[in-house]
């Protein structure tokens, strides 16, 4: 839900401003885990998944990395991460400060 609202609000912000090169992406990845009750293994798996995304999936230097969702399904840990560069981070902060931004809106699933 927050992604949809954030994407709409971000689109409105970007359409009303001067074009700027900013990177703001949300990436979903997964890793295998053996014991879901082992907190150290879960933390290590999350860190490893995020490190892999930062090294292999993006081509910019991030200044903001936010874990937005994590879920265990079977023997896999699915992790969703919001990543932004310096300009993307400013865009994200502008979005959060916008009066039109309402994170309580219902999530749209397609």
C-alpha cells in the first residue's frame, strides 16, 4: 500500500518540479534460511540479502537504505528494501512532508 501511495505522490511531486536526476528504488529479494527461530541467522540473512542488492542490483551510491518489509515463506526469507541516492533521499523526504501523502490508504494489489 505504501508503495502505491508513495509512487503516486512521487509522480505528482516530480511532475510539478524541474526534472532532476534522482534514484529512488524499491527492490525485493529472497534468501534461503534453515531455522526461522534463530534470530542471529535471520539478522545475518537480512544483512546478506541487503548487501547483495547493494553490490549486484544497483549502479549508484546509496545514501538511504530502509528495510520496508521482511517475511518468511517456507524456507525462504523475502526482503523488500527502499534505496535512494542523495537526490532520491531528498525526493523521498519531500514526499513524506507532502500534505497529500497518506500512508493509511488501502494497498492496491494488481
